C-alpha cells in the first residue's frame, strides 16, 4: 500500500477552506433567519395596526354591481327574468339541473347583510 505524504501547509490550507465554507454556510443561515424575523415583524406590525384601528369598513363595493339580478336569453340577448336581490352578488352565478328543472344559485352579501346563497328556479 502506497502512502501519500501530505505537507503541513496542505493540511492548513484544507482546514482554512473548510473554515471558509462553514463560515459561508453560517452567514447564509443567519441571513435567512434575519429575513424570517423581518417578515414576522412586518406581519405582527400589520396585525397590530389592524387591531389598533379596527378593520377597515369604510368601503362596501356591493353598489358597484347593484342588487338587480338578470337572466338573459343566450340566443337573443333579451332579458327573460329580473329580480332585486337583498344585497349585491359576491360571486359568479352557478346553474344546475334537478329533476328536469334548471336552478341558478348566487352568493350575495354586503356590510349591512349576512352572506347567503339565493337559489332561483327557472320556469319551464
């Protein structure tokens, strides 16, 4: 078995490189931890500001779409049904069939009303 002689200087250089790599890893971990602390601090400050000021209830955008709900004939574009809902819609309407009858369901809500689902049955 052949032995390779390694000089003392080579060992010192190897230990120095290992020390540099360990230092880089440590700095990287420290930077990651500092970033996580900063993000957590921002979130905590935002939450505290909301608690201090209370939730922002100054806006109610249900007026934007209004409370009038219309059904249109797909082929002609004519209005076939119209109803004034209790609040503005908060989602896209969904349609389904049950025992041969078509229904439309839509979610409605505003700051003044509780959220609810409204189901409308279409006449045949």
